[in-house]
């Protein structure tokens, strides 16, 4: 049951072949079985899951119509506020924080009858690319338990790959949905900036953060995005746009004349040869399906990492200033106010978070603002212009999602720069506010998943889903599952 798609489970519920409680119990049993090995969840909400499932069953018994997500087991990244349920951001500074309100996305899912089975692990405050920066535990990759699942949404990606939930939500600041989706062999989409409300998402980089779905197939991702997207008056960056039915664009054949651009700057030094081989095979498959392939240059693409690691830490420095031990979070006993601030932040924040706060504070300080932060924002504009020019010639861009497959836990913990380089392919998409998706496109010689990244123009998620679905239907990669 826990391996079913959203539509399959919905049909079984409507036909009364299975109950929502049975589906929830099967999922919770899978969590109990594999969680000691995978460690995808920071908290499992079994009581709430079963209570929601009973409500769904009661509606069905009463002859009421249920929504497509009703009774579907789901995981939520633990940086989205859930009323009455701990939201820690995988940080000791929020170890016992229980939000008094619900985030917009989780409220929409709650209203839809989705069954929350737990809050998933992440790199502390979403800062990292391996989920090794969590303040509580290290999540394992279901395909190889000695390897990382990617990050920062590694828990959400691993939970879907391991069958611990049908779909999940993550957040993407510089690739934190797409990169773990690639490393865990699942579908992950980062929507257009502003398409999904950030109200209740604990802020890291406010001009970059965006919530999006993980799923085992493209259709499930399309369904979930359609449910969480839409304008929210509580979020000043939320876009006032109509949300289409993304599933209407899922056709097994590509539209005639669809133009696919290969970003040439994403191939070359630093890209694992087996990743390049599988991505090129995927591009060949798209051509076989009728796409017109064209090489595209985005010359400022390679400056994305440099710009991002000034902009994102600067925004993190400002956002994390609120953790002062006064209103919420842990508090260290101190003799005076300044000591309380410093002692609490020293004890509560991990190494990577402290590193980024220091970088951001430096970049924003007097005398350095123009030299670093302002210049990075100008580079960001140039990257956006490169994408705009590219989309004058093509409908969708393709690139590898990550330069390598999953690496072994501990391999990069002492070298932050090598960890940062893992986001080389994904960061420019966030800087430009574009939608991007990772879909499975093969495996390396060790059986580790490889992801193909698709990028479309602003608010053209329909093009992403259309292209991804046609590719998925022509291949078998998404059907492979890890054996745990």
C-alpha cells in the first residue's frame, strides 16, 4: 500500500477496497521497519496520522466526496511550522519549539485530508547538501546506507525513496529539493519563486527559499504541487496567479516542436563521466521522442555559486538574528543580556550555521556591502538575463542535477567548499527565481541514482511536467526501488 501512487490509493479508497486507516498503518509499519536504518524522520506523528485517516474513512462511510490527497501518507520537512507538533529545523536552538500556528502549505494539506506521518530530517536550518549538518542525526541514503541522501531536504527525499511516505515536502534555497531527489532516485520540483506560500516556512534565504514536492513519479508531484500552490495574503512575496491543473499536461508524447536546450556550461570539468553519460542518454531519448535539441550558452551560469554564497549567508545572517533566547528556543543561564545572547547562540547553532552567519555578517558590514553583497546581486541579475535570453530560443533547458552520485557519509564534512560545489548545477535556478525539476535518468556502476534537471521559464511548470512525464513514460528508471 505504501508503494502506491496518489491516484491508485485514491481509487482504492473511493472503491472501498482499502481504508485510510489500513494505508496509514501499512506506512507506519514500513517506517518502524526501515527507520532505524534510514533515519529520515525527526518525529513520527502516528497518533495524528491515524486520527486523520479515521476522519477520511468516516467521510467515505457517510457518502461524502473526498479530495485526491485525502488519506495519502505524507512527510513534511521539519522547517515548516505544524501547530502542536515540534518544528526544530534540525537545530538544538529549537529543540523544544512547538509552533502555535500552522504554515500555509501544511494547513492546505490538512484541509485536503492528507495524512501527516512525520517531520523529516534536514541540514540545520536547511544549510548543507548532505543532511550531515543536522543537530540530531544523520540520514542515510536508502540505495546505500553508507552514503548521504543529499540535502538539505535529505530526510524528505529518503523517506519517499524508502517507502516511508507516498510524497513529501521539502524546501529549496540553492538546490535542496533537486539535489537530494537526484541522489535518492526520486522526482523533486522547485517551483517558481512565489508560486507556493512561504508563510510558516522558517526562513533561511528569503529571496531564494521555495517549498516543493518529492514523489516517486511525475504525476504525484504534479498533483501535490497543484494542491499547495496559490496566492497567500500572509506572504508578501506570494504571486497572484491562477493555478492550472498540472495533470492536464501529462501526455505520453511530447508536443510537436518542443525545443530543448542543453546548457553547455554544465558539462565539463567536475562532472562525473558516468553522470555525463546518463544525462546525454536522457537527452538522446528526448530527441527520439520528438524534441528539437539545441546547445545553449549561459555564460554567467558558473558564477552562480560565488554569488549565492554571498547572498544566501547574508540573508541567513539577518534571518537568524531573531534567535536571541528571549521569545522562544533554548536559553543558556547567564549573568547578563549579552552573555545570554552569546552563550545561547554558541550552544544552539551548529558549525555550518555559525560559518554562514559569520560570512553573511561580514559581507553586510560597513565597507564590504558594496564590494560583496551588492556585486553579488548584480551578478544575480546577469544570470537571470542569461536565462531570459535562453528561453527566447527554447522551451525547456536540461542539465545534470548534481555533478556526482551520492558520496559516503563523512567524505566531505571537513571540506565545506567541496560540499558547496555540489550545488553548482542547481543554484542559478534559485538566483533567477525559475522552476526546476529533477527526475531519475539512470544509475552508476554501483547502483546509485542519477538525476536529470529540467528548467523552464517563470510560471511554466506545465512545460516541466509535460517534458518530464513523456520522458518518464518512455523509460523505466522511476520504477526501480531500493531494497531495504
